């Protein structure tokens, strides 16, 4: 592999992330290129990113999948590291990625284990550790994202491997922040469900939140995280209820005939 193929582009998607974008960018200053795909933030996010030499791509929010693909199309290097604004790249992870490329990668995409911090505690259960999301380190010629609004999937034309070093995630500093994110994500998920023709019968409204709580708290051993595990399982149950009741509401607005006085 020639030196040019060892270069890495790191990208972050943002919308009004001034509270935490600096901390994220500080952990990827080692990258050969930094791209920030911003959905017209108004809180100084873009100015902070420019201070780190990031290339800004301004795009109206059209779904996380499409925005991620914009970053891949704009990247100058084949190998890409995806970091969310609430994540941090550890020095050990950065070194592992550089070492992997220098040695000649054995895979076309790599999952990265994440440690997630919730209300002052590093979570060990609830499905939050090691919490692999989409591959975060990959060859953009081999992988792209589905055009999903939220919880986007991916398509990989190649082999998938796993890195050992961690990314750190700080998704919900407070219950208020958690509730705000759950509101937004449940709306997007309800829209995604509606577009695919999914329905929300009463039994879904009743059983899905209960099932989610039991999954996180019992099956994923959330009880072993103590009070934090109970709170997180309850939040996931709340999110599940929200997305189905919003789907029901959405379909009601679309299908209910107008009422006459």
C-alpha cells in the first residue's frame, strides 16, 4: 500500500452541536482530513469546526443515511472514520486505525467497540457495551449507507472485521437531553415506518414498550447496572411507545376523513 492510501478522512454530522463538538473534534486532529456535514446550525457549531480546519458541507436535513453518504462522496481519501458529535476517539483507537492501514488492512470495514457514559456512569449492560453501531472505520469504495431517515443501515461489498480499541460515547448527559433526543428520533422513526406502510395497532402500543423494557432490563442484564439500568430501560420503553403512538397519529391524520360541523 502506498503512503497516499494510508490517509484517513474523519467526518462528523452536526446540527447545533456547539455544546460538545469541540470535544469531539479535539480527538480527531490526527486525521488527514476532517469533514463536518452540517444541517445549517445556528449556535456557532460551524465556526468551531472551522477553527479545527474542518471542511464544511452544508446540507438541509434529509435523513441520516443520505447525510452520511454526502460525507463519503466528498472525502478525498478512501479510508474513512465516522464519529458522531457525542463520541470521542481515543488515542489508542487512532493508533490502531493507522497501524491497520500501514500493515495492509485485512478487511474492508471495521466495527469499533464503544463505551457509553450515562448520567455519570460507564454502562456495562443494557446492550450498551460494547455497543457496535455501523462500521466506523471503512473503505468508502466498499461501503455506503441506506437512505434511511434514522437508525440507518449500510451495505458492504467486502469483508467485515472488528477493532479492539474503543470509541467513547456521551449521548445523554441529563434526562432532559435524553428526552429531547428521544422525541426527535421517535418522530423520524414514525415517519420511516409510515413511509414503509407499517401500522400501529393497539396491541403494538401496549406490548412493544413492555417488550422493550424487558429486553433491556432482563435479557440484556440492565438490572446489573443498578438504578442507571432501570432508568435506561424505562427510557427505551418510552421511546418505543412514542414512535408507535406517533405512527398511529400520523396515519390518523392521513386517513381520517374531515369532520363536518
